[in-house]
C-alpha cells in the first residue's frame, strides 16, 4: 500500500524541523515568509494533506452533518435523507447517517461520536428523545428535529401536517357514509402519534360523531398493534363495532387488515381501513399496475421535508442566536383500495365468515 | 448550555499542570502513581471525557466503520445496512452511512472523510469504483466490497449468487414453454450486471436455445432502459420477438412492463417478464394481499449479506495479512404474476392492440 506523506517527510524535504513545518502549515505560529513558502511548496509536491482532524480542532468546522434515522428499513425515511443530502452536498458538506432503531444507547453513542468528531450539526428524524439524551444534545452542535418534537419550540423542527391528514381521512370516510370510526393510537412518546390522536378526537367532536371509549385502541407503530386492535374492536357487538378504522400508520393498518381478514371481514366491503405515511408501494408500481391493492393513506412530501430540514440547519449555522423555527409541510390524501362506501346494513348482519380473496 | 469540563479544569482541580494531567490521562508519559490516581479521580468527579479525536490519534482505533451505499431510495440497500449494523453494533462499533448516488465525487469525499477521521474500516455496497478511487482506497483502512467487485480477488467480497439466480429464471421460463428469451443487460461497469449477462449467454448456449443479436439489449439499471428495450424488442417480427424477457433488475423490468402494455402487450399473457433483486413489495404486504401483482424475480438474503460483510471486516481487522476472501450467498427464486406459460401460437398472431387492465 502507498504510504501517505507525513509531516516529518515534509520537514525533511524542506530542511526544517518538524515543529517549524507544523507551525507553517497550520498557521499556528510565526515562520518567516520565505521559509513558509518553501515548506508549503514541499508539502504540495509530496501531496501532503494536513489531517482533517487537526484542521477541525483548529477551525471548529468539519463540514459534516450527522443524521439519525429511526429505522432504515421503513421506506418513509430514505427519501427524507435524500432530500437533506441534496441540499447539504450542494453546500460541500458530507452527510453521515446512523440507523438508531430507536434504541437510546445507539442514539447516545452516535450523538457522542458526532459531538466528539465535531459535526457541524445534527438532524434527528422520528427520534423519541429520552430526557438523558436532551442533556447530551444541548452540549452538542445545532440540531433540527424532523417528524418528532420532544419539547415544542425548543429546537428547529420540520414535520408533516398531521392534522390536515387526519381531517382528510375523516372527510373521506364520512363522505362514504361511515359514522362509527375507530382509531388505533400510536406510541405515546411520539409527538407525531399524539398529534394524529389529538386531532382525531377533536375533529370527531366538531362533527358530533360518536366516540365511545371502545373506539380507541392504545397501540404503537407495529403490525402486531394492528392485529391486537382487530381482536379488540371487531369482536364488539355489531351496533358498536366501527365500520372504519384509522390506524396510526401503514404498518399498523397492514396488521389490522391481516387479522380482520382472518376474522372473516372482507376489506373494504365489511371494514374500511386507513393508514398514514404511504409507506408501501412505489408510485411507479401503482402507475404500471393501477389495479393493484393500495392502502388508503396520507402521503408526506418526504424529499421536501428533508430539504427543509437541511435548510433550517444551514440557517442555524449562519445565525446560532435566532429563535427556533417550526415548519409544517402539507400532506396529501391517497385514495386506495382499503376503503369503500358503507354497505347498507338494514339488519346489521354479523360479518361474513369467509376467508381470503376479497381484493 | 452546560459546558463540558476541559483538561485545564481537571488540572486545576488536581493541583497539577495541564501537561501533567494530559500525560496522566493519555498514558503518554510518566506520572507518579499516586498523582495519576488523584488526577483520574478528579477527571471522573468532573465528568471529564478525553476527546475521542485525541484518543483516536493515540490508539489508531476509532470504533467507527463507514458504509457507502449506491442509492438509499433503492429498497434493496436498507436491509444490507441493517444486517451489517447488527453485527457491528454488537461489537460496540458505530456504523456511519453515506449515500453516494454513485457519484465519484461523493464516493471520494466520504472515503476521504472516513480515512481522515480514521474509520477502522469501510464497506462499499454496489459501488462502481473508478480507477482514481482505487488509489484512494488502497491508502485507507480495510475494505469489504458488497455486490460489486472491481478487481476480483483484490478485496474481501460478499455478493449474491447471480449465476444461480439466472439459472433459476431460465429454468422457470423454459419449463413454461418459452424458448425465445430476451435479455436486458445492466451497466457494463457493474460486475453484478456482467455476471448476470455472462451467465445468461452461457446457459442459453448450454441449453442450445436461440440467441440472435436482437435478443440482447444493452441497457442500464433504470426503468427508462426497460422502456427502450420494449421499443427495440417488441417491434421485431413475431417470429423473432422474444416471448419472455429477463431484465437486469426489477426497475428495468417495471419500465419494460409499463412500455409493453402501452404497446398493447398483455403481461404475462403476451409477454413474460422477470426482474432481479426483489426490490418491490414487502413480504408482509404479499402475505396480506396474496392476489396483488408481484414481480417474478430473484430475491437476495440482504440482511445475511450485510452480516457477512461486517463479519469479514471484523476478521480483517483481526488479521490484516490474510488473503482476500470471497463469499457468495445463495439466492431464491420468487414466483410472481409477470410470467406465465407460453400461449399456444399456431398462427403467430400479432399482439392484441388493447390497452390496460390485464392483471
């Protein structure tokens, strides 16, 4: 392997001491102009590059930004990263990613690595932030939160308009005759999940729709949560059972559909289901296969969210004293095949006990 | 913001000079045992943490590994990252990702950042490596290549068994009566694409199947490449036109299907199409919607590939002198809805000029 030239090589070539070469190349002390130019010429000739670490220690700017994502295998995250990457790469910065799986130890160790290696800033995507991490974050570089805010107003923030999305889903379902709506609530430590839940409760009240305690299921963001909700809600008496259920996200909705079909409910004929996030299915796939099953859900402009987060961070680096900014981006309703008009229910029949192929 | 204690704070608390404190805490020079213990106690009491950068400069081990991925929005990559992450996190290492979009400048700048910040190793996933980058890589830390090898045998390597996958696709198609097979070749600078193409040509020869020049289309990995192939191949006379086309990957296959349907070919009735990589559709989705359209394709054990890559890197760190290792992991054939038995063609009819809904 070719060896990179060292400071000692440069000093030897220029006929000066190592410490003189170091002073000349780092600008950290006086070296006569002629001697400095000789040392620089030798350094260039040898292809010597001052260590980036040494340079960072000197300038306190590393031109790197760290981004924590909650789960790299959840398809909503890569396009957020892509958007941030486009903006930051355009500014000559390198984006370093870390997949945390929401584990506090991994959040902390990546954050520590970024602080110690002096990243210029951090972008945290969908991170549930524990109190102990908040302390660590306050000691670190500027931060932008994406899709989750632990203390509203304390950090720069970009996220989707969850209220708009919930309103659109409720409007779609009520326009199709549904009045008994169920809701599967996401994790309580997720601000996004709380926003969606709060808006659902509020909007149901505004529309004077019934909202018994049994219409709310306390879940998380997993398919298992959707399956458990199906067991709880679909075994209710027919007069109480929701005819449509809004799930906390698409993964929950998928588990709900899976279990509902096992229980004999045809989707969407016997039960309408909505997700959130548009996690499944490429737009290109649905254009080529327009009849493929698709989740009725809410899409986020992920690339735009990533771009906005990067821009907020760049603004913050330029002005560390400005007040925290909050950016809410509009979302879009996606009509899929998991919702349908409420079937006429003259005698409120129990669900068909058939399995399988209904879509 | 809380200020981290500095070396000066520790020195003051212990009543010693800053340089003595530095020697004691870094182990870089002699300090009497009693004094060292006092300094260490004060450092612990204050919560002083030696800079990771200083520690790295001293130990030459940073406990970070860099991973370059070609395109974070291509769903085949996240699970490879996940697998590598599992293994490395288990060893107390932090995995830093970079999305390169295959741009040489971004490959080079991330690699440079990793070299300068002294990553212990690098994992390169599906990177087409330009000659100038090879020089940079040789100066850097140990490297494992995944799914693409620029100089076979020069680096540790993990990749899927492309030959096995091509054999399985050809067997599936010939078992369904197809004999005129077309092939859309991926980019020539991709070793994976070359492996798939070479095997296709060889296997067709072994089976004594016809392989006119018109049955090969020189493409890349994009949907546009599939569309262009459809225009070239499907306008051939019916006696020459392939009845089944193997695409370089799933994105190419999707473009091919899209354009073929525009040209009036029903898929799979008039034309069978196969992809490679299983990029579309979650397994969970297909379990819940068993009748959903699905690509006939070849799946890679992505998580396993990621785990193997991380293990190879750890082996390399333990023994930098061992010969490069090549690991080929088995793939799996996935029966989808884009292939079907060759329709009886007594009079070799021209394709139906209908559009649209055939799946």
